[in-house]
């Protein structure tokens, strides 16, 4: 196997890379000597160049993996986290319920405080939707605990859902740290279904607090879509065209398209709707 190919395999393995590369260089010393002579360079220069390229590639791949966030339809990444309610293992501990996991830039900040109060005051609605709430920021768990105590003491609101104390690496892994935003997490929202699949992702800048009723609406719409195999229109259930009715998925063949206007209310065969169950 060629030296370059063996180097690539070692880099991709991501385990004891430097040690393995050093061993490979030792094993391939004669090949490296010939290459150095052909290129009219010293052996030391060639080895140093190899090590620099290996380190550079490892760092690049590590950064790409770290910054990769889950996409719609992906399983939420596995991670063990510390929360104000004790340790959690994600997504295993989310199984069986819908989850709204939301990040905030920092504890003891005004916009975040208003959001937490609003999430808590809407918690009964989330409970009725079989949906749990989980907060997250890079603050330590001690800060979370003290902030929750402050909200209870000063605002008379008891935060009943857990808050994750995330590391920079964990927050970056799920896309909550963005370039040019420093180390603070953005206002991100992940809506995760009972199977641990990411179904909705929302991002807000630090200057804008979230609209909690819209997040509730999104959970309701996802559940409606799953239960009835339909889509929901803009501003559902108060759409300007069809009110609280739901949209039938467009036909995918001529025969079905011809039947649609006979079976449903339609603006055309590709835009049909019905009463929701």
C-alpha cells in the first residue's frame, strides 16, 4: 500500500494518529530517503512537512465535525450532559415524548430571563402536547441553579424544566455557536420527535427574544401532520385562505389529480384541503 494512502487511513481513524504516523515514517524510512533525494531535500524537511500536513488535516476535519449541526430528519446526536435536574443521556432520555430543546446566550441576562419565564408560563400547554422543555447554555450548572433561584425569588416564577450546562464543544457540535458570535450560544430551538429525530430548527439573534406561542404552534402542526398525513398552511390554524383546515399533499399521478377536485375542496388539483379531524 502506498505511503500516502496509509497516511490517509491513519488520519481518518482519528486514534493515536501522531504515534501511528511516527511508526509509519520509521517503517517507510527507505522510501522517504529515496523521495528526499529525488526532490533534492533533506530527510528532516520531508518528515517535518508530512507531520505538518497531518496535523493540519486533523485540525480541519476535527473542526468540520465539531461545527456540524444536526439537520432536519437527523437523529439528535448522542451526548451525556449535566443538567439542573441531574445527568441526562440524549437522545435516549427523550424517547417517547416530543422535546423542545432551546439554547440561550447566557444566564442572568434580561432577554433570556423573559424567555424562561414565558416558557415556564406556557409549560402546561407543552405538557398537554406530550412535550418536554430543556434549556441549554454554556454557563456552569451552579450558575443555572442560582439563576433559577433568582427568578423564583424576584419574579415568583419557578422554573420546572431542566437546563443543560454545556461545554463549548457540545454547543458547537449541535450548531449553537456561530462564527462572529463569540463563545455565547445563539437562541436556537430544536423540536425533536419521540423517536429522537430533529423535526424543526429555529435560530434567533441575541437581540430578539423568541415567540413561545409560535413554538407551541409548530409542535401542534408537526403532530397534526404526523397523525393525519397532511400539511398545515401559513398561520395555521388562522390561515387567510382556508382558516383552520389542512392541506392534502399534492397528487403525484394523473389519475389521482383528476379525482382530487371530486373528493376535496380545491382551488386546483394541486391545492386541495379538508377539515381537520
